[in-house]
C-alpha cells in the first residue's frame, strides 16, 4: 500500500472518529444541558486533600480527650470551670 493511500484511509477514519465524537457530545449536551456547568463547578471546588477536618481533639486539664461536650458542660456548671484545650497539653 502506498503512503498516500494509507494516509487517505487513516485520515478518513480519523475524521469519522472525530465526527462521531462531536455528534456524541452534541447528543449528550441536548440530553443533559446543565452537565457542562455542573462539571465546571465541581472542578472549581475540587480539593486534592479532601474536606477539612475538625482539628485537634479537645482535652481537659488532665489531658484526657473529651468525648462528650454535654458532660463537660455540666461539670463546668457544677465546679465553676474546667479549661478545655486543643491538641497537646503541657505537662
């Protein structure tokens, strides 16, 4: 097969593929008209590290992790105050 004939066949196949892709995109956009805007919005909000967390755990004066803020609030009201810290406590 000569190079010219090969390029002609390859070019026509490539053009057919391109046309079918464009037709598919047009059909998809007609079915789901808001899809490009939704995808653009999702891409703009993308964060490679995921969603933010809550940070360091809350700890009481003894360095214990506070698992129930309701109990801690009741203890604060009874005793007159218990200091909560975030992260490591000195000592």
